[in-house]
C-alpha cells in the first residue's frame, strides 16, 4: 500500500499577535497567576491537554486557566490536545452533536494555535474519522496522526506539522493506538494502523533535526511510550495519553509525562532552543474560576438535553472523593454483592470522580463509563499476590512499574497457601492478560449482577 503524505503546515504566532490576543481576553481572565520560576526562561510555552472525554464539569475551568496562562506568559503559547476529546457515554454530548465540546475547541483556537492528535474516541459522536478531521480543520485546528484511511491508502491527515513561535521551529507528530477494539465498531474497518514505536523510530530523528524542538504526541499508551522514549533526544518531549495516567518521568534524555484525563489537569511545557524542556502540572477542579461564556453554553446544553431520569438523584455523598477513592467505593460494592474476598476494577471503566452531595444519574454515568456483568473466579493466594503487584498503578514510582491497563483494588493481607474468591467486571475478565497479567483464570458470570446497578445501590444506601 502506497502512503501519501499531506503537505506540512506552518503556523506562526508573533509577539504582536500574542499581545492582540491578550488584549481581547475578558478582564476576568487576566488574573494574577505568575508562571513558575522554571518557566521563566522559556521562549515558547505549550499548554498540553489529553483525554478530555466530554468532561463538561471542568471544560469552562480549563478555558479560564488557559486564559490566565496566556495572560501571564511573556512568550507565545500553543496548545496540544492528545486525543479523546469526545465521549459517547455523555448523553448530552451525543444528543447535541458535541455542541459544548466544539464551543470549547473553537474558543481554544481563537486564543492560540491548537494541534490535535487523533485518539480512538474522536469518532465517538460520528461514524467517519475523515469527517471528524475535516470538521476540526475547518475550525482552524491542526490535526496530526499516523492513522491510515484504508479506503484511500492515505493518512487521514498529515502525521507531522511545524509551528513557528517566537522564532522557534517546533515540530509535532501524532501517533495513534493500534488496538482496533478501542475504536467504535462502525469505523474499525476503515482504519489502518502503524506501530507507534517503529513509526517514531523512522520519523522523529528527522523531526528533531529539522526543528528546534519536537513534540511527540502518543495516544497509544504507556507501553508504546516505553518503547519510544529511548530513541528520543533532549530536543523532544514525549507526551503520553490513552491510559488516563498522571505522572512525569525525568530519568530519560527527553522529558516525558502523562497529563491525566477528564479535565483534571493540564501541563505547561517550557521550550527554549538548546535546552531541555521544563514541565509544570496544574490541577483543575470544578470549583475554580470558569469561563462564563462556555459555562453558559454547557448549562444550556444540559438544560436542553438531560432527561428527567438523568436528573434523578442516585445517592448523596458526604465528602468528595478523588478518582481512585471513588473506584474503591465501587470495588467494595462489587465485593460485597458477589460475596468475594476482593474485587478489582479496570481503571478506564471510570471517568469523573464522585462529587460531594447529590449524585445524579448523569453524574453517575460520567463516573462509571461502561456497564458490564460481574464475574468471579477462584485464585490462589500466591497468584493473587502477584496480580496485586501490578494493581493501583497510580501509586507507581518508576516507569517499569507501569503497564498501561491496570486495576484498582483494596489492600488485603494475602496467605500464599489460601484460596480466594476474586470479583472483577467482565471487561477486566475478558482482558485479564492486560489488566491482571495472567490468562488462566476461569471467571464465571454472577447471574443478575451488573456493575452500575450494584454501585448505584451502594450509593443509595449512604
């Protein structure tokens, strides 16, 4: 199959344009929020986001923080989105055609150059990746990806682009996940895949040589990152996504990080010729100042599209939980319902954490993205201890401890000689090699028990 590359695109942002952009911002956006000392020497600044998944609870806050960063920055700013902007499980996004998501993207593109790497959820709301690419490009967004359109034998878009900021040449490349089952069924047959690590090895050296800095946007997960990272020089920054992880890795020549998911954070990348990039993580919460126009748009879409059933309260929580704590709440509900010794739940089954106060069905569906049957298996203590070693990777301290897919599980004292009843959701059971590191557990479905219903019952009982 002959591959044809779309021509490279160049985007230039001058200091004068930056000042005009800043002057056009609403006064509420220009709040004091000085850049950290490590960003002061940068000659260009990148705001990196990933895996937003129609996370409407934080999109207005993200936009307000973007405005603050641009207002504070003495150098030009660009924005990268490393895949999965959209979420089909968000009923409002689906019914509105992603109106609030598109309003967010349009607002970003008015503020700074935006480069988006295609993720597996970019067809969450439509059935054709080419249509998504055309829509994004029509908004002035640069789209990159090494994803192939099998119908044409070409890339859906250029795999690389170049931006010029403050005289710096910044090359950007986009890498897609190769697991077809993470894409919606209607589009799978149209997609062709190239190994991200091999593609990076073949193309990034030239990208580094031709530019002052290179951004490698990889939406194939941390295992692909681990293969790509050793081939990068200090000219590059490896930006990971897809696994919904949050960490920075500073032990390689090139800086490398994953920037969380569902709008929970953004990362600032400071770039200067001849210098290793600097990274700064900023947490985003629903209680932060929000962009008023986007907040009004989100509320309008909620008012228009939410049903009475989705507005109904599932339960009331006394305290806010972060995502790991929220998943452990669900895991304990599953353990109790299945009469198991321990329950494990795959991390990307979940999206937003449980909020404090009333939890509506809409909130609950943003928490548990995918429903499924509950399954159980008998496992030896020795094997369970081995499985637990790869669980809870949000606590991992080294890159070799990260495998991408993993489960959340409570702490349990294990007797290696004992037998245990283990409960998991069916996605974890089906993909036990990736999540549990084994393929020989015989999981059986527990009749009448499903993940959402069991967790909703536990919430209602609070």
